[in-house]
C-alpha cells in the first residue's frame, strides 16, 4: 500500500517570496508517479505538476517545481514568487505505474496563505 | 472539448434517502475514478471503472454504495439510505487509458452532498 505524508497543516508566506511544501511518500513499488494538486476555496482540483519515479530531472511547470529526492522518498513542491492567488489547499498524491489503473493516494494537504 | 462534468454540483438529502451522483468523462475517455473528500481531509479513492466494468472497488464502503459506468451515458455513484457521515465532496476523474504509464486524470468540479 502507498502512503503520502504532509506534515504542514498550514503555511504562511509573504507575497513574492518562495515557499516549500513538504511531502514524503512510502511505497515498495519501483515505478510510480507523484503529483501536486491545488484546491482553492471554490473546491475544484487543479493539477500542478507531475514527477515520474524514473525521471532524472526534477519537474518544473512555470513557478512550480518539484524537488524529488528518491532516496529520502520526498517530493516537495516549491512555489517561487508567491502570489495572492496561490492561497489554497495543496495536496500531494501518488500512483503506481504498473497497470491496473492509476488510482491516486492523497496526503492530508497543506493550507497555504499568501500575505501582503 | 468539454471537461469532466459532474451533476448535480450540490445535493441535499435527508437521512435514509438515496443520492445519485453523475459523472460524464471527457470525450474519448473510457476510464473513470471516483474519490470522496470528507470535510478537512484529503481525497480518498473509492472506485475505478471502465465502460461496463468495475475494475477496482477497494475503496468503496461495503454497504449502501454502488457505482456503474454503462456503455452509454454517464458514470453513476449511488448511495442508498444516506447517513450524516456520507456528507462530503465526491469527485470524479477520467483518463484516456489505464495505468502502466502516466495518464493524467482530469477532475470534475465535484458534487457536494449534504445529508440533513
């Protein structure tokens, strides 16, 4: 079974600063994918970034980057130049890439608040 | 190309009634996943379906919950004899193919079920 742990229930960051949201995972599978989703107060799930377990480079998407440290089983999200619109709940998730579907296992989330 | 559609967006039921939640996947997607998000928690996988088949229902409660994805029409998540603990947001996601490689799941806006 897979497990995702997000140890920061809430985080504050000042506008234009960078922030790191922590995520550690646990799995015995070798082939897996890691995701970050954003859930604003309106409730929808917005895909941000994906990292495959065999990808050698850390994933980046605009202001989002995923700091993937396989040996430590961590997949932290870094948001650079924070904006007020980044205030939301952020979920780390993973799936196993060995067939039989891609069901996602989610962490409990981190509530990020960006302040002026 | 319309995204994943879910209806209704909000559903209120009294204890003991039935709730039917509908999910229309993106065009060309034949794989559907249902997730439940209890208040203040992350999303939890419930069931994975392909057209006319339930592939993985390991996250479904054993009683009162059922899901289907008929050859024609939307996927339906059905909750019989609802209880207050069923109050949650129910998300559906669709993808093009099954696992074995990264296949992005596109999430619908969710159905917020409130049981009075």
